[in-house]
C-alpha cells in the first residue's frame, strides 16, 4: 500500500479558512427570506417537520448570516467572518454546535432548540449568553438562501488514507483567487465534500473551478487539477469529480537506528552516516514506542521508516536540518548488514548522558558539561560538571578499569551528578561501544553510565 501519511492537527489549518467568502471578494447582500410560494408546498411528514437539518437564517441584524446544519453532521456558517463551522449534533433535548473562533480555539455552543414549523429558536444556557453561544436566537428555514457545491475525490487503489490526513477543498474564481475553502478529515474513498455559499454569490456567466489538496504535517502530498464548475440545463450546479495525484517530495523507505533523547529524535539509515531529524505527525507515536521498549539510555531501536526527505528548521535560529517526515513505521530486527558510524574509545569526546539511571543535567552557568576523553597514552581527563578530573585507564578487550582518578576540590552546589559520576568510574570494569554510544558496566554487568560521542 502506498502511504499518504499523517497530518498535523486540524485546528491549526482550519484557522486559516472560513465558511464565508473572502472579505476582499465582491460579495452581494444575501437575499431576504422568501415568504411567498408560487404554489402551496405539500405538508411534510411529521418526522420531516421535526428535522432541523437544512439552512436557517436568523432574524434581525444577523440576517445575512446563514446557519447550515448538513445532514451528515457538518456545520457551515455562511456569511460568518468570525467563526469557522465544524460539526453539529443532537444531544437529547439540546443542540451542540462546534466551531472555531478567531483564536484557533475549538468552541462548543450548547443550545436548547425549539422547532415550530419553519421557525427554529435556539436558547443559550443560563449564564453563557456571550461568545460561547453566539448562535442563540430565532431562525427561519430558508433552504433557497444557500447554494451547494458538491462532489467527491477519488484516490488510486493503492493509496492508504490515514485518519489524520486533511483534505483542503477550494472554490476559485476565474483568476484562481480563492473564494471559499473547507478542510475535511479524510474518512473514505471516494471522499465526498460539500461547500455552501449564499445564493447569488456565483455570478452568471463567470468562470469558477474547484481543486483539492491532501495536507500532511503542513505539507501538500497530493493534489487534484482544477475542475470547472458547471451548471446543467436547469441552472443547478453539477457534481464535481476530482482525482488526487501524488505531489511533493518522493516517498522513501529506510531501515536503520532510531534514537530518542532529550525530546529529540534522530534516525540513522543503515550504511549511511546521515543523521536525520525525525518529524511529522507520527513523531510522537515513534517516541512513545521507543520509550515503551525499555532500552538502556541512548540505545538505538531498529526501525523501518516510510516518509519523505525535506529541509526543516533546526533548533537553533536560522539553521536547517535534514528531516525525515515519517508517515509510517515498523519495528524490525537488527539487520545483519547495517554498518553505522562508530566512535573509537580513545581520542573521542564522550559527553555524559546518564549515570546510575539519572539523566545528566545541563551544566550550570560557568561550568563545563560532564565528559571524558581517553587518550592513546592511557591517560584520562574530563570534567564532572563541577570539578576537573584526571587519571589513567587500562583496557583489555571489553574490560575497562579507571585508575588513580583525582579531581579538583571545588564545592559542588545545585543540580549535579558529580558524586555519582565519580563513583561510576571507580566501579567500571567493562564497556561497550554501539555506534556513537559508550556504556560503562560494573563487574556484575550492571549499567553504570552512558555517554555519547560529540564532535567539536
């Protein structure tokens, strides 16, 4: 299956969109509710009269704003430039409307509905007649006040639609200026969509088109072409059929070592010295899988990762890093052939990461980070992050012993692992290097300390 991937939260994207036309567009006033019929409408069945789905225009000063309660549970706020509709549902004797406000927050207005023929009264809860319930009031059914653009988007048979993927459907004028956009969580294929706008918004004889994009972690991974918006002989808008195609960087798949430490995830593909920053909507799931694996600090987890290679902003301002935007992952056994960059025991700057099961804190102001450097002449020097240390060492195969360790005598205050660091070195009887990770063990093979190679 070809994976599209996972996506960042919907709220961040919806904040840029609106059910209403662009404020810069030439928007005619919405028509007033129709009060006359050419011929009497047939009396609806009782269950149809009780249904509140449809288009509702509030009375009074807000008459240009239309509330659309779609039958599939979607909420559209036509003409509302302050809020973005999300969804609606009936809860016993109440109506819940979910929408976005201008601060990217998802709000929920819970109102008490009363339906009398074509009049819908929405009463707010006591004490909440403010921004939390902006839709309290009296509405008249006016299904002819809105026009609907409907269609569906088809994906290739081998396309995997993750539940977090977001579909952005845009209605554009003849100059490709966006008039209306709706963001939808992908749920099925073909994926249906609906756009609502005030009747009369689309000018007769003008050209309009619709396109869509699949957005993953803020990046566009699939697109459709622009499809003209057409009407049939009776003036009704025709259904729009769109087909999605791959877009953006080519997908890649790697097997290699995944490492998560200090809220940073790094992946090193087999037979490569590239250190890729792991990002994307799957980054949190990967970090959780690593933490649940019960590994030693800084120990790698072998994974197969699918995603795209991109340049992303680094932690330091103004920097760019090579990033793997992950769309899918699988745990794998360590491959027989998976060469990795490997540090040497001697002549390497080993930064202390963990000692006695405790993460080494960052150095205090004016202090050095805890580290070791084992020289080729069997001398060792370093720092406990409080005091400088010197001494010697002997190595025989996987056996390692530190000898004649001495330190300066500065008083250690604050958050420090100085004492545990020295104790660990004195108890060291063995070591193991795994890539750029150095582990020290006592005579019973208990882990004492973990270091990582740093390049200055």
